[in-house]
C-alpha cells in the first residue's frame, strides 16, 4: 500500500506524456499534408533568429507593456516548470525535494527563492492580462474572430496558470511550516510564501496532519494541472509555446512580400521566346515538373511552413491591428487568415482520423473559409509580417490563394485583368499604343 501513490503517479505521468506525444504526432501529420519546401539553408542565421525571437522575445518589445507582462509569464512559467523534474523524481521514488541533494543547501535556497519571485511575477502578469483582455477594451482583443472559443481559450489559459501558481505557493507555505516544526527536513527558501500564505495558515494553528494534507493536495494539484495544461495545448492557441521555435527557425529570411516566380512557368516562357527551341522535345531528366495546380485552393496546396504558421499563431492580433485594409473597415484580418487555415487543417485532420485517409468533404479553404473579398482587400504592404512577434507570414498564404484565382480560375478583379491585359499587349499597365510610350518626354 505504501507504494500505491508512486504507482498511481507513474501511471498518470505515462498517460499524460503519451497523450501529449500523440497530439504532437497528429499535428506533425497534418503539417506534412502541405507541399514540401526547402528551408534548410543559412543554418547559423536560422539558429540565431530562433534564439533571438522565440527564446529572447525580441519582437515583443515593440509594445512594451504587453512585452514586459508576457516576459513575466513566459520566463516565470518556463523556469518554474523546471521544478517538474523534481516533482517527477519525488513522485516516482517517494523522495522530498530531490534537487536539494543535487544543488546543495545554498544554491537550492537561491533556486527555490528565485522560483517564488518568478511565480509572483507570473501571477501579476496573468491577472493584468485577464483584466486587459476582458475589461480594458483593447481593440485587437475584441474583434469578431475572437468571439466564442478563442476568447474563452485565452481566459482559460490565464485561469489555469493562476491556479497553478497559487497551488505552488500553497505547497511551499505548508511545506515551510512543516519544516519549521521538524516534520520535514529543512530544504529551500520561500520568501514570498513566508510573507503571504504562511501567516494566514499559522493564524488557524492547523495541526501537522492537516498541513501534510494541504501540502500533498497542492503538490498533486500542481502535478496533475501541469499534465492537463500540457494536453490542453493541442486545442489552444498556446501551442505557440512549443511551435514558436520551429516557426522562427523555418521563417522566411528573404524579403517578405517578395513574389516567388514558379520555375516551371519561367522555363515555359523562355521556351516560347526561344526561336531555336523544340516545343516537342522531351523534358530534361531531373527538371522540375509543372505543378498540378497553380497557387492554393485548399490546405493541401500550401507549403508545410505555412501550415506550421497556422498552428503557431498566437492570436495576439498585432498583425490585424496594423493592417490598413482592416483599419479602413474591410473584411481582411491577417490573424483570421491564419486562424481559418488552422481550422480547415484541423477539419481535414478529423476527416483522416475518421476515414483512414482524406475523403472529399465538398469543402475548400477558398470560399468556405477564406473569401475572395478578404484576399483582394490585401494591399501587400507587409505590415502584418513586420508586426508578428514570431515571424509568421499570413501574406504568403494570401499570395498563393490569389495565384490560384488568377492562374486557375481567371478570377481576378476587373481592374487587375485590365492592367494585366495592358502589360501583355502594351508592355505597360496603361492602355495606349507602344509607339506612344515616349510622348511624355517630347516637351
């Protein structure tokens, strides 16, 4: 019976990490549905970008208040969960504060005191974020694409983080009192707990049995809460905690908004312009074949980095808040482009889970999720890509879907069709004869 708790702990640990691993494999499978893209060049620059942007939070400082609060939550929550190592060892082997035997008395005291300060900063951060999100009226946090689940998801994450930090302080406070009474070995320093919860618990003079119950209850709550939080990530925008790292590594290091020419189209045009070329010649071995479809109509037509971006979106709305089309009342929201792409990708994933392979469901990303009106409202100004704190690129998705409309459906707006016709016939976007091109310089 004395090992029953350890066995139960191990079962929960394996189940929690097993389900989490299963969710990550499902995300990986869904991302792999996209077209392959080679982003393995300039490795040193990619590592530096990931360290600076994902780990160093460098782009968050563009909005200092939100940036500082996010740094509190990010650094505090990540470092505090280093304690998960100690919890796992203690839970499996029945030890008490295992890391104290590794760190030594002095450093362990510094370590636990640091964790308490960080936990307090996390509480400050999540409380202010909750107030800011729900009562302060920040426009980008109250837009219609956040109605319903996205808003509830953000609030639930803040509540869960708050509850985990309170459990952390409760565990430390009761542990400290039990150490003072000689029930537990003295390990650690708990300055915040000593100033807050310890005096509260001592007022009621709780006996040792009750304090052991409180300490164990908070310990189990903290552990189970971390497992639940970890598995909740799959359903949450907070996947960016994990996916921000690969997203920044695979980010576009060239100029954002640069239109990528299709090699197959370029070769076809060169062939048409070469009087010595044989149009019936067999294709050269190893040459790129023309794609079966130009542009993107559904998630299968996007590349894997674009699908990774959709899963990585933090839904912060910085992109939408600087989008000139959105500011002037048009339907386009770069944040919604990524959210809708993720929603469609998840729907495709559920289809595969149900049928073993994708069965045509009569839906497409284009029109069923993202409308033509949204796509053509984009000015390609790059404000969204510059504003994103983790280098996501909603503009590239808009580009590919526009390419499909133009090259596959000839469905560009009339103004663009007129301009492209003029370029084809007159070598200029204006409607006049080529012989008159230099008339402007006569006088």
